[in-house]
C-alpha cells in the first residue's frame, strides 16, 4: 500500500471542508495519515479518523495559527525526515498552497498543482490537471518522492467510512527563525448571510450586469432563493465587488444545486470554479457566449430586466 | 523612519488576455499570439515604483523567458523601473515551477534586495506556486495576496486578502510579497519614460551563469485530452414564457 499523507488545513480551530474531500481520494490511493496543525488539531483528529485516517499527527503550537506557512512547513519537513510518504495531498487553497510551495522547494521535489483528480498508475501517481484554461485535461505523472499534489476544492464529496485514528503528538519545536510572517489581525468583511461555498443556489454576476450599482438586483434574487451572490474575475478586478465573491480558478470553487450565471460570458477561468454545479442557468444577451453551451437552460436577453422579473416570480410563488 | 529600499519585481510575459488563445497540434500554446507584460505584474511594478517614490531606492525587474521576454522588462523600465535582468536559456523551455523558482532565486540572491514583489499568480498559469517556492529558496518570509503594502523602516505590513476579508501580516525585511490587481492602478509609460527605457541596462544570464542545472522535472506529461464538457441544454429568448421556464428548472432542482 502506498503511504499517503493529507495536510488537513485548519482555519482558526475549524477543520477545512477541503481536508475531508482530500480524505476521499487519499483512502482510495493508500494508507492515510493526516497532519493537523494548530488550535483544534486534536478535535479534528476524531473527524479525520471517521473519514479514513489511520494516524493523525497533531501539534497545537500557537505558532501555526499566528505565523503564515513557515511553521507548518517546518513540521511537515521534520515528519518527512522521519520517513517520507509516497504522496502528500494538499487542498489547492490560499493557505495550503503557501505551505505546499515552501515544502516542495525545501524538499527539492516540486509539485503538481490545481489537480481535479488523481489516479494510481504503474505504481506511480497521475494527476489530472486542467490545461489551456480548462478546455483540455493534462495527465501529469509525478516523478518525485514524496509526490506533492494540490487538489482543487470541491473535487470530491466527503463521506464517512467509520474508524478511529491513532493520534500522535508531533515532536517538533518551531524555532523563532520561522516565526516571521506574523498574522497580527484578522478582519472579517463579508457580511453574506449564506456562505458562497455552502449555498444551495449561487447567483453570479459578470460584466453584463453593467456596473456595481446593479448588483443589488442579484442580492434580491439571492435573498428570495436563500442563495448567495458570486462574481466573475473581470468584475472583481474592475473593483465592482470584493474578491471574497469571486468564483473561478483563482477564486472560490462552488458546487451548488443551481448556479445562475448572469452576464458572464463563461471564460474558462470562471467555469473551472462552477462547472460541477448540478444545474446551470445562464442569462446573457449573447446567444453565442461560451456559457450558453454548458448551461442546462440559457436565456438570451437583458439581465437587468430578466433578474427582477425572476425575483418577483420567486417571491410570488412563496406567498 | 525612511530608508532606501532595494526592490526586485518578478515579471512575466504572457499571451495577451484580450486576445483569444490558440493551441498547436501538439497541444502547446501557439507562439504566434500577441504577448504582453502580465497585467498582474504591471500592478507589482507600480507598487514598487510607489514604494521607491516614498522611500527612495532602486527597482530591478527580473524575468525568465525566451529572448522576446526582454519586451516585458522594457515595458516595466518605461514605467520607471531602473534596470532589468533577463534569464533566458534554451534549457529552460517548459520549466516547471521549481526550476523557475530556482532560476529566479539564483538571479535575485546576489542583489540582496529588501523586498521581492511578485504577482499573486500569472495570468496564463494562474497557479501561484512560484512565489512561495521563491520565498523558501531566498530564505525570506512570504507576505502574500496583498491588497495593501506599508513599509516603515525594516518593518513591512500587508493586508492579505482572505475568503471572508483580510489578515494584517507583518514581518521584518527582507521579505517576499505577492500583490493582487487591487494594489495599485498601473501608470502609463510616458514618452519620456519610453525614451529613457531604451538606454537602461538589461543584463542577460543563462543557467550556466546562475550555476543551475536542469534536473528531473516534478512531473511528466503523459497525455492531453479534451476536458469533459457539459451537454449543452436549451437556449431560449427572453419572451413571455422565459420566466416560467426558469421557474420550472428551479422547481425541478427543488430550490423553490
């Protein structure tokens, strides 16, 4: 059996959803050990055990929460020195990629990022990575040990398999030399009632919304449907809405029951983050826009007229 | 307190995001396409220039790429950067993130900068893996996804974008920063700037000059296939029945 590690990212004491997604793939590929660092690591070990981890290495030093990337890199490098695994899985998330990048450079093994899937092949690992903006999929065989692979969030559906992990305290001291990028404050800006990543319905707006002043139309529809509002990179870059709303390769990945793309052309950058949605509805003035070719229902017309009409219809139905 | 800053900005030449991509028969990206300085890197250059204006110092652009990547450096020099380093070598074709980071680190290290500024991710690759590797190889802390940067003496503070807001990160220089497009609106190069850039130095180095050998890549491409595409559904015009059709789809998906 291959020896597989999962870097179980914790966010201020809470186990990330991505960690449990990685467990699905990890237990299919080999014997799984998870590494949980920072506040909440021991509590997370219980959940990781239920999801198939045989061993969970924990370390609750405050440095993991207070300093970016370096303490976690030190811990993983130290554990690797005690016996390298065949594979280390990370989520392709903002925090995990900081750690994975440093570790891959320190171990001189490189990495494969942005993978949507991973399979065993001839005793090695082959990652499926979107290529050419997502129009193609490249099969990349990992050449190094440990192979480090970063998997896109929402690539797998977490499921419990039962089980209890053996919890091992990771014996490594985090030196002052790694306490450098100090997180001195955390500011929460998003006031969204429903989290974008967890929403059953996501309504996203793009340039076709005409301007930031029209985004409240999407908020109204989201309110009526109990959903959340997202956006394309183009309008985030233009400063219409905050980055926290961005859906796509460099934003959030979502997998709602219904995704409504409003005034979004459907660049691969965007569709990589939403194409696994169960149902896609596109509203766009251009019938030839790429988004229309992947939507279950495409409506050609003026978004500024269609969205309010739809909101009214949803509200009327609820009455 | 203000002390002069030596700032290195990594810059990359990418296919113009405003034109459409084309693939060759062998699945490599067509080289015929228009190329530009990565728009994210333009923001990095702008931020570096603003820091230099506030603190004094020098802005050095470092790029890895084919010969023509010189144009990307020249663009940054015309905005006001002081000089450039172009890492170019036939052996670097198809370099992975680690080799790229190694080459950049070898070129940057002798400059001993106070700050290294990178884009959070390139426009074409969008994986953002080179900066953390580069920070590790340079032995610097990384302050990433910055939408705001403040330097006070040897202390650097950034606002790092997160999924629900931002973190305030602090470190002592030397440090590596990655910046987002929100950091600064890139200036246009003035005619004077374009003229001045012609006489600015761009040093060219190869792998041998940097003392690096191309080792085995982290991955081998075994094949490229078409991505699974969703089946196209129905496209209708917005007419009297369109709202009913959408409502029907929402009802079938059990969200209303």
